[in-house]
C-alpha cells in the first residue's frame, strides 16, 4: 500500500538514528506514526515519549536530536519541528510527487488478493411488510462492507435470510382472507410487499378493536390481548402451516411470492444484490440435532425436560435452546444455519451478520455457544451492529403503519434531487431521459451516503432535504466534484492521470518548482486513502471511507477555486495539475464504488 512507501523509508532511518545517537537498537514494531495535527506544521508526527529510557534525555532533547539526524540523512525529510515530546516532520515535495507517479502507474486502491473467503449477511426482511428506512441502513451498510472487503482482495459471498414464517406472517395472511376480497398486486396496482404490509396493518387495527370491545365488556386488558378472536385464529393458522395444511400453505406461498417480487424490485433500484438467499421456512428446523449432540457431550444440560446452556462463566446468563415439547427457539436455528453455511462453503474464514444493535445480546450468546460446541471458526464470527434510524417526525412503527418504507424514501430523495437540479438549471443539453437517470443517481447517492457516513454504532436522524445539499457533507457534493473534474479533463483532452510521467523536461521543471499548499493538502489525502480503506475493512465500518472521500473532494475544491488549471500558461504545471486532478477523480470513483454509489460523468 502507498503509505507503506513512506514507512519503509522512515523506519530504517529512525533505527539508524537511535543506533548512532543513543547506541541502542530500536524494534521496528515499537515505532508508530500519526498524522500531524492541523494546528502544527508537519505531515508525520512521532511520539518520542516511549523511547526516553533508551535516549536518556528529555523529551525535547530526544526529539530534536532525532529530527536533526533524519534531516541530515534522509532526503524525504525537508524540515522538522518539536512540540514537547512530539517530533513533527515535513515531508519533501519530491516524495509526494514520486508517490503520485507511482499511484498513476498502478491501480489506485487495488490490493493483492488475500485468498480469504468471507460471507456477509444483510437485509433479512420479513414477508409481512415492505422494506423500510431501517432496512436501507442495514442493506447499504452490509453491501458496502462486502465491496470494501472485495476491494481488499477477499472473495465475498453476499447472503440474506428471508424471514418467511411465523405468527407475524400469519397475521397478514388472515387479514387478507378476512378483508382482502381477492385483492392482488395486479388488481390493486400495489407492489406485492406493500399489499401484504397493508393487511399486516389491517390485522393490528382489528386486533385493537376487538381488545377494546372485550375490555369494555369487563374483561381485563391483558386477558383480552391474549384471547382476542383474530389473534387466536392467527395462532391456529400457524399450527395449520406447521402441519402442512394444503390451503394455508397455498395462501402462504402466494403472498410470500408477492413479497419476494416486491423485495427484488426494491433491491434492483437500490443497486444491491445477493449471491444466495436463505429462507427461515427451510432453516427453522436446523440446529436441533446440533443441540442434542451438545447435550450428549455435556456442553448443554437438561432441566425440566428442556435443554439449556449456561453462560454465567462468560458474564451472561442461562438460556433455553430446546423447549420441553422439543420445539426450537431462534437461537437454535441460528446455530444450525451457521454450521450449514460453513459446510456449504468450504474454506469460509469469516461470517459477518449485519443486524441492528437490539440483537447485540443474541449474537454474543450465539458466538459463545458455537465456540463451546468446538467450532474453530466461531472466533471469526462478527456482529456488524448498527443503531436505529429516526426521521424528523419521530420513531417508526410497523404495526401502526407509520414506517417510511424504502420505496417511498427513495422516491422522496429522487424528487428532491430533481427539484434542486431544476432550480440550478445546469443540465443544458440533457434529454429528459438523461435527466431522469441523473436525478435517480443523485438521489440514491444522497440516501446511501447520508446513511453510511455515520458510525454504524450510532443512532442517527435522516433528513432527506439535507442529504441532497450540493454544498454540504453529502453524496451529491462528492458526485458534483467528480463531474467537475471530468468536465475539466474533457476540455483539456485528457482521459486519465497517465500524462504525469517523468519524461518531459518542462514537466520536471514544473515539479521541481515545488508544490503549492493546496496541492500538498490534496496529495496527502490521496496518500492516506489506502490506509483508510484498510481501516474500513478491518473495522467493518464504511463511515471512515465515506468521510475521507468527502475531505478529499473538499480539499480538491479548495485547490480548484484557488488555482485556475486551464489558465495556467506554464505547460508543465498545467499537465501536472490535470494529471493530479485525474488521480483525484480516479480515487473518488473507486472509493464511491466501495460505498455502492455511482458517480456521473456530467452533472
């Protein structure tokens, strides 16, 4: 990676300095670098406090001596300054220009293949309602992580679990039977998942009506909620489903089919896909034999006819895995599904679950159980936990029909993109079809970037209007900068950054003249990009990549406003700045690909 280029020069020089100055060998692993804080001059900072025992001098004396030695013996060190025990190093322009040459010659942000096989699970919808805004954060987070890991050289398998059975599914089915009058997606004009969701809401309304009626008749509310006729009917329908009742199964298959078609349309518009689907109706029977085998081995224990696991040693509690009647719980099927996946995909080295933070406890228990069962890969299971998404209007509730579904939020951001575009009137020469495609691209970029730029662990507030701002910390701002660079390059007849080569004498003269501060700022951000991508992959957190991309294009805009590239009379400087601009565009496009976001050539 490009940042290794600098480290490979600094580390040996530091070891040599310690040997010459203090007579001690310095372990390379003990040397850490960090970016110099903005309020100080410098590119790289070294904290010398850990080395004071070796130097036998004060922090300031140690840093000063090392700085002088580096400046005398290492050409990339142009100058330095000392702030207490911190050595701030200014890297010479020649290094940054050499880095840019190397970046031009190689595939920027490309990594050697690791050979690792990784599975990423995301989406996991229920077939009783459409996908909503919370699902979108899940989907875009999981999909982006899968792309980041692919960019880092991993073989990635993208999967989802479709929760297509249970009492919540039967509620929609029963409500459709009672109130639907044969309505279908074709007859209603509704997407299939929205039609099914309509009857999930209808069930809840009828349930509340029946509970209120029974409470008015003198029945306690908690009893009424358990004995409402429509709820008892739904429970009976679930029993029939489990008994393979032909009529119930046929209705279940039909309404699930409506949902699957609706989900697929939403996924296609969102630009995400999967390599394999798992269905709970097929996986819910998994895990029972594994639990019973664990019981035989003494991993689990039996109490009052049920099978339990004791996790008190791990700071958790006891949990039932098989009920007295032999039926399983969600944990049981998750145990079986995890085992099945590692059997289905030989060589699988990591499994990532993208699931909201309300399930933190569940996954802690799951991972502990799989480790107790003796699976070595249990240490490579990861819960990619994320916070809920709120809207300015407040929290969403599915049963009350107050959820903002995914299709509606996508419609809203695309409409907002259209409104903004028409106000700015910058699309002369675009056909209506081209405008529509561009507004779709901008709207989805706004939505994806807004959801991805926040640390996944944090709860967040989504504001559709703010997400579109062309001058803010947004996806469209990044798209606009990319399109601006592509326009500049088209005017100059430059296809890519390959014009930056160390062959032309006028280019060498221009480069030897030194970098402007605006150019150095951008080059430093480009230089750090591979490290950011590596960090995003290691932490499974796209927000670092999203925010670094924004900082890059913001810095480039500062450069663009201060330095009119095409008005530069010096041919060498102009050629360098065009290639420099092309490198920024190249890095931006690849970073946005990792986030699952398209960038337009014109905007």
